[in-house]
């Protein structure tokens, strides 16, 4: 049984042409502004800066297919840099500023990035690892020694002639995801893929002119980049950027800017539902809230509706296919809604691949114009994830009910979602196993109300190390969001006959201990 949303036509054009197709019409309306109101761009200014910066990149040797990486928090110039590179025919790699230097070097080398756009406060980190990469030029959004100022790219009044490309084949963005299993992989997204993501978002979670969205989810993440940044600009919605999350600043920005639309992860829904801070601010401007990144508790959603007085719903998707499902505004169940336009979904038996009927648990497979082209330099992983007919294995277990609503039951894949960030257990296990006193190790995600999930390590040791020493060891070697936050010593890691870790056994052990 396959369920499908209504047909949708994807424009055959470049991503930037699609996103900014109404920019002249929106003209003097604000496109992006920072929370402090110190920097802003109208839609006309943003479109002009994109075209001029694209010309500046081309003048500096940037060619079709070249890779430009962006290492920056959410700032008003981020969409300008992103779309300038896209308009010039390039490929943008969105980097996470929280990642370690080793992680960033690996991403830059894997993708072959020649250009790197960053912000002044990241320059010391960039300077320290630059000689380990193939990056030829660093461009800074501001001013910094040893870098080209982004403003110099837009100094000329010349504008680019759009690069000829094939929207269905030419990759425009690489984001990193752990997919179904294993270490993070580069997800290749074409112009058509990215257009579909923005277009489908505008259909299932519409915004529009006069609306203001708080751009707090990071632009380096598919949720922030596709569902928020591109979809908002396409619809004429103002993006109010925040560089980092702080609960009080978050609530104050909603009040001061009269934010109408929020994109959040479930941990922020908990804050809106329960924090006494909320009562200190006027949030009456909010019209709708979209939650993503992890499952939203229906009870938390109900509390938010009652307290804030606005719609809240959740969508379902992944870096490889976002967004695929979206709740109706009045949904009160634990479902993630119905299929988005142009998207097909089927449930199959995990062992046999047999297609299953309604109300039967199996792996969720998705097909649509938003599904990635494949993983970068990973043909085997691509083959395992993408079927020849275009269906994508999500690694999630769920079922579709009689009303066509999708319910997520569990994850087959091993990914841990900490505050909307993706954490690979395999990566953490590799770090643990480098410790000389650790004999064996496994990592699982355990439920946490504040963070959705936290990484917990199960360790077999020689008995001469403490849990705190282990957590400190890991913290020194990974990004802050990847830290192991609990450790349990165990006599033996449960494994299958072929050596795979039985994570569900460990998760059940934790659940039994908490009962």
C-alpha cells in the first residue's frame, strides 16, 4: 500500500531564480534583519547583493561546479553568500560552527572546497586549520586579517549572467547526515531537490508577505536552510536571525520583532509549554509554530496551544528528504500528518521488503522530487539507501492509519537527536575505543525531556577509570552537542552473532533501571 500527496509541478529553473523570483515585487520590504536590528536587507537589496556577489566570485575565479563552504551562524548575510555561490553555478557546503577543527577539515577535504565564507570570530579557528585543507580563499562576512571582505565582492555594480545548468542533475548543496547508519555522509541535493523542499514547505506550512519568522534553527541544518530560510524568502517572509539560542533573548526577540512564525525543535516547545520565563513576554503576535528535528509530544503541543494561543504542528522528514509529512494545524494525535504534495510513502517489512497495509509497522520509504541525488563519494551507502525506483529508506519504523496519518514508532537507524542536532553513536564509540583503559563500548540515545535524547555510553573497562574521566575524554575530542552525558559500566556489550551492537537491549536496560 502506497500513500501519496497531490501532484505538484517543480519549476525547471535554478534554486536562486526560484527563491528570489518575487524579490522585485517585494522590493522595499525587509528580507533579513538580525535580532538586534543592527543589519538588515530589503528583498531588492538582497537580490542585488546576490547577483553582484556572484559576479564577484566569478571574477575571483569561481566556476560552475566549484565548492564554497559556509562556516557561520545565522546572520543576515548568510542567504546572500549562499545564493551568490548557487547563482554562480557552485556547490555550497553548509558547515556546523560547533564542529571540531578535525571535523571541519574532513568536510572541506571530502567536498574539495576551494572557497570558505566565515565570520570574524571564527577566523582564529579557520587560520589554525586552513593549511590542512585545499581552501584557496577565505571570505569573511565583515573584516578580518588574512581574509577577503565579502563587501568587496559586492562593490561592483556588475551583475552576473546566470549560469546554465540542469536542475535535476546539478548539485547545489551538500549537507551532512548520518542517514540510516554509520558516520556522517555528504547528502547531495540538486537545484530541483532544494526547490522542491522550499515549495513543499510553502504548501504544507504556508507563510507570506507581512509575516516574520525567527531564524533560530541553524542554516547549516536542513530544517533551517530549506524549511525556514529558502521557503521564507520565496514567500516574502522576513527572516529575523539569531546567532545562538538563549531562552530570554529568544522570547524577547519574539516580542520586540512581533514574530508571527516559529520553526523550533521539541526542546523549545517544552520551554514554551513550561518555563516561567514565558509569562514575562508578550508572544501574542505568534500565528503558527512548526516543530521538527525529533518527535513532538502531543501533550507538550497541547500545552503550547493553550498557553501561547497559536497553532503548533510537527513535520517529518530528514536531510535526505525534507519535508515529507506535515500535521494539520488542529492535529492532537501523535501522528506526523499526511504526505506532502508530490510525495509518496510506503511501509515495508523490515526483513523481507514486502509492502505492508494500513496499521502495520514497518520501515518507512519515501519517494518524491525532494529526495537527494545520493551520498557524496559513497556509492555503496547510496545503493543501500536509494532503491532503483527512487524510494528512499528512512531507517524509521512506523505505520499509516486508516486516515492516511503517519505514526513514527521507533528508529531502525542508530542516529541520536540531541536538541535537533544529529549525533552518530558510531562516531562516539570510535572516540571511546581510543581510550587505553576502555576494552569495549557502545552508545545509545536515551529519552530526555529537555534535549529529546542524550548520548549514553556503556563501557567495558579495566576498572581503573571513572565515569567522569570518560565523559571528559570524549568532551575534549568532539563538538559540545556530541558529548556523552551518562556512562554506565557493564561486563559485556551485547552483540549479535555477526558482531553488531544490540542497541535495543541497552536501551531496554536503561528503561528498566529508570522504572
